[in-house]
């Protein structure tokens, strides 16, 4: 059995509103800085090695930027027009690499799987904000978002990792500046460590936060930072979080099914649907394979849910692609959070 210990940076982005769906959403993109891999062979000498997925991923992203002369911000909502071009192919290839980076086995683009993780949660835009405190409408809204972000962070860590695949969160990097204030680390990070009451389940033993764990706010436009600096690299990875969130929205709420053939330059197509194809194929695979999905390299590499609030409980529904939705699933992904 292969045991892993991942030290991760989490990239956070959010969408303000999904057209016609009355939903907002958060995305967390877990990118390991370093993973310690250890073969659990009790009768033999243990084989220990390390990989550095963040560097491997950013090298591939920058390779495609250079190949397609694509130095613009990879922002899903900025994709426009119908004629397929080099920039669009850069988006598609980078999206494909990001989906491959989530694999725990059988990588297409890398010598060894990068074991990144992805968590996305959608929630009603009109939910009552008064229960979270605050005086102004904006402060109530922000406190609500902080609560949902904490729920997502905790639930994702518990679901995506386990006793044989441990995780240590080094820091969280959020896209841009809040119009009111920065995210409150006490309400998000330290509430995970120091519970206010016995109703809150503690973090599981395989999840830990670095003693210096912080939430940093960073402009996601890489051109605003010194080239190849840490901020430049992190800005690029924030853009990947945005690209994955946009692909999720397109796949589950607003898009249509496009041909799986990559268009030729000059072809007319629905660009956002084509660029969302790698994401759609990943979540379709989970639906199609059913119980056999446990053998997939993407098994427990992502979670995609919608939350509903009632006076007594919070209900999580696992999302699926458009056109193959079945009955609502009261998902177990966030059980005992």
C-alpha cells in the first residue's frame, strides 16, 4: 500500500451569482507543494520518495502559455466569440492538465500523478444571513460566505483524504481583495482547531493545519506580479481555480454538450462548452461507472455539491452534469463535518 503525506496550498475563488440558478459558489483547489510517498511493506525495507506537484504543474501551464503565445489572464467569463483560436486551445489544454493533475494514478501528462484535489460547493443566493451576525448587509453576507468556506474546507479535507493519505494545509490563497475586509482567519481556520461547542466534530487525525497557516489575498492577474515570482506562480494557479469553477458551472447549470473532438483553428463552436469538456468527462465518468468508480484515478479527487439550508439541518446534494441528472442525492460527502 502506498502511503502519502501532502503539504498543500489551497487556492480559493468564488462566483457571485450563477445566471438563472440563484446560486453562488466557492471553489478550493488543493495543490501539493510536496508529497512524501512511502511504500508500506512491513516485511521489506520501506521505499520513501518525494515529489513536488506545484512546480510540475506550473511548469506545464507556462509551457502551454508559451506554446500558444497566451499571456492573458485565464478567466472563464472572458471566453467569448465562436471562432476557435490559439488562445482557446491554450484554455483547453490547460484545463485538461488541471483535470489530469487531480488523478492519483494513471497520469497522462506527468511521469507520476500529482494528487491535487478539488472541492466546489454551490448554495442559494437568497439564504437568510441574519443567523451569522454582523450589522451591515455586506458584513452579514461576508460572514455567511466565511461560514460556507469553513464548511467546505473541513468537509473537503475529510472526504478527499484519509488515514493512508494525510494532508497538512500550509496556507490558503484567495482571489483578490474583499470590498469590506479580508476573510477572518479566526472564523475560518481557527474555528476548525478550537471548537466553540461539542456539536462541532473535531478535525480528523489525518488532517492538520500548519502552525503558521494564514489566508492570503492576492490579485489573480499574473501580469501584476514580477515574472516567475511566488506571487506570479500563485496568480496563475488562482486562474486554474477560476477555470475549474467556470467549467463546473457550465457542466452542471448553463452549458450544453459539445462534440468531444477538439475544434480546428477557425472552426465555429461554443467555446465555453468545449473548454469545459475535460471537467464534464470527469464527472460523467463518476456517474457512468457507478460503484466501479472506486478504481478510477479520479476517485475521491474531487467533490461537487449543492447545499440547501432548512431550520433544522443542512442538506448536501451531489451534483452531476446536465442531461444525466437523476434523483437528488442527499450526499454523504460531508457527513460528520
